[in-house]
C-alpha cells in the first residue's frame, strides 16, 4: 500500500458545515461568558514578568520566562488562575466534539469492537495491534497525575472538581480521536516495515496539501522540538525522580543506603527502560499490553476495596460531587473555581490536544485511519473518567481532602493517607503503583522523543538510537537531581506542543470530518466487514 492511499478517501461533508460552525461558535461563546460572569471579581491580568532570586541561573531565568508565558492567565480575585492554555485545549475539545457529531458517544461501541480485534487484518501495514497501540498511549498518560494531581485538584477545587474533570475527559475523547486518526492517515511506511507518524508528519504533509508548505514545516519542526524537551523532562527525569522518592520512602527514608545512593535506582531504571526501548515500538507494545492492565487491576482493585468497604457512603460522595459542581461548595472561587480546577486536571492528565499519543497510535496495523481515531477516544475515558474518578471517589469518601494540612501534604501523600485510613498496607501498594506508572510513562515517552528526533534528522535511525542513549542518561540524572526549573521548563514544552498541533487540527478540520464520515458510511453499507466475515 502506498503512503498516499490513505489520503484519497473523499465523501461529501455531512450536514451543513456553516451551520455546525455557527453552533460551535455559540457554544464556545456561551462557555466564555459563563466563566467570566461567574468568576469572582475583580478579574485581573498580572504581569507576565517573573521574579527571580538573586542567585538564579541563566537556565532558571529562561525557564521562568517560558513557564510564565505558557501557563499565564488572568486571576479571579486572587483565588485561582484561569490558565489560557487550558482554555485553549478545552475550546478545541468542545469544537471537535460538535464538529464530529459527538463521536465520543456514537463511536464508543465500535471502538470496543476494534480493540477486541473484530476488524483487524494481521496483513495490514503497521507494527502493533489496536490494543497494543492503545496500551502504549495509555501508559504514556496514566501516571502520577492520576494519583497526585487528582488529590490536589479536590483539595483546591472541592469534590465538584471531579464532575468537571469528567466533563473535560468526555470532551477530550473527540479531540484525541481527531489527532490520532490524522497520525495514521499521514504516517510514513518504511521499507523495513517500520512506520513513523504523529503530528510532525500531518502538520508537514497535510498542511502542505492545503497549499501552505512553509507553515506546515514550521509547525512540525516546532512540535518536534517541544516533544523532545517534554520527553526528556516530564516524560523521563520527573518520573525517575518521583519513583525513586517513593522507593526510598518505603525502605528507610533518606538516611537509608538507597536514600544516600539514589543513583543506584537511576541505573536500575535506565537498565529496565533500555532493555525495553532497544526493540522499538514492538518491544514497547509487548510490555505495555501487559503492564497497563496489571497497573489498572492493582490500583483500581485497591480503590474498589475502599469503596466496597464504605458502600453506604457512595451516594453521598456522588451527591457532594454534583453539589460542588453547581454550587462551588468547598472550592476556592466557587463554581468556576471547581470548573477550572477540574478542567485543568483533566487536560494535564489525558493530554488530549497535545498530540503525543498520535505518535504511538500511528504504528497500528490498519489500512483505515479512522479506526485508530475510534480506538484513541477510549484513552481519555480510561485515564480521566475511570482512573481519575476512582481516585477522586476514594479521597472524597475517606474525607482526606478535609485535612487542614491537605494543601501542604502533596498529592501522593494525600492519596496515600486516604487509602491508609482504610487499608494500612496501602502505602506499599501505592509505591509499587507509582513505580509502574513511572516506568510505563518513561518507555512510552522515550518512543515519542525518539520519533521526534528521527523526524528532525530525516527519519535517520542513527539519530533515533543516539536519542535513546541520551534519554537513558537523563533517567539516571533524574534520580539524583533536584529538578525544580527543569520540570517547569519541561512541562511548558509539553503544553507548547498544543500550539502547533491545534492550529493544524483546525486547519485540517474538513479532512478530519470527511475521513470519519467516509468510514462510517462504508461501515453502515456493509463495505467494511468484520475480519471473520471477509473470507
């Protein structure tokens, strides 16, 4: 199959595009009006100029400037910040949910069928199955944010933040479907059977097809550079650092042998990650398809033990979530405070709109790009709607978020306290979960960074292998370093990926809609059959 085969499906657009755009505009405008009207006043715009300590290094200053700009936003009476990057992501999620006709609802059952392999042809081009691609992408998003981030969100935004987190995850499903479909549609298939895909390729090639080759190349290069920075920092050093801290906390603390020699843990992590990533996406997928279900069973099993043990309190927990969502009870800044915190947590957790998962999904075995779009919409559902919600329910039922010291404890400690109040042995399980989450995130982000590096050097295998070595070096460094500005800078790079990615998605909105419409029409007509029915 030639690489252009996937780009030629043409069907008329469904419905009136102008009418749909009008509806989207009205919904988005109403969303902005509600946020402004209900936010505590005054709404002020603080200076974006950061303040630095006298001994700040040049990197600290550069990092401070970039972080300040990326996460800038107006302040609502000093109670919370409405981060523009979060609004940018949520707006896109609303847009594509309506633009694609609520594909997150209408396509859910078909997504399950695809993951089960009902439509999979093992002879299609690609390297991994639908399930393996989903597991790899989920392993890159399920991490400390599902444990620590949710706890902090509830401590700040109250139980109501959970509701808005679920809403944002629901909307993010459509956005994830759009970007991952494009990743497959514009991927490059190499002579040795490997593939390269992701935003770098659809920004370059699809935007070129629109008659804007210079813009496409610029957006793609910017995205690739940001992805490399995010992979090395947030996708690697931070994970190594936090996993090492969890292990040290369970083996005697900072004064123990491992506490004084954390580089040993760094070397062990590097060796484990290296053993997996040396084999590329096939090796990574073989590990993630096993480790992701195990992580889910381990962590969600602990959640269920707490919830079953407090079964009678579950209705009250859901009641406090709904009350908090629409009254703002327990939230700094009331209802909009809960909304902003919930949306922000979801955006940070499932990464919809950042484009990272599109790299993993591009490696799938399929000749229909739309199929992986459907599969990808399950990712925010698993990450945000299932795992984050289970964490939130556990914290709410145990009332750990009401601890006066909750905001000072830190997310992992707050979650650990919530579980330990019912399961005294849970901190041990949490340490294992954190290590597994961190490990799975590292191997997935190593692949993302490797592919971004390969893109910048013309899909050069040597460049990709050099990146792997550098990545493992930073794994060790992350275990011993005090990260501070490094992680701030890396987080900024990750969210800066959304700028070129979403610009590209908006430009390619008709291509996205047409591809899904064509596939659904052929599926409904019987042209696309389950694999067992093709012979």
